[in-house]
């Protein structure tokens, strides 16, 4: 069951990182807009959250044994 929890947390972290990269990569053809600025900020937050989730999964998996 520990492996399943580790896998789910890791996948959730990877999805958050991927969503953050997607939001950071989005560029508007007409230049910077407020929505694009907000999307880039959210992208940075999602990447940080995803890395935290992955780190938390690794820490909990290694401390349970």
C-alpha cells in the first residue's frame, strides 16, 4: 500500500509540474496581457507545488520503512 501512495503522490506532482510548464510556455501573439501574467505566476506556483509533492512523497516513502 505504501508503493501505491508513493505512486499516486508522484503522479500528482508530475501532473502539477506539467501544468506549470504548460502555463509558462503559453505566449499571446498580441503581447503581454494581465491574463498571461497571471498564467505565468500560476505556472511557477504549480511547478513549485509539484516539486514539493514529489519531495514529500519521497520523504514519506523513505521514512516509513
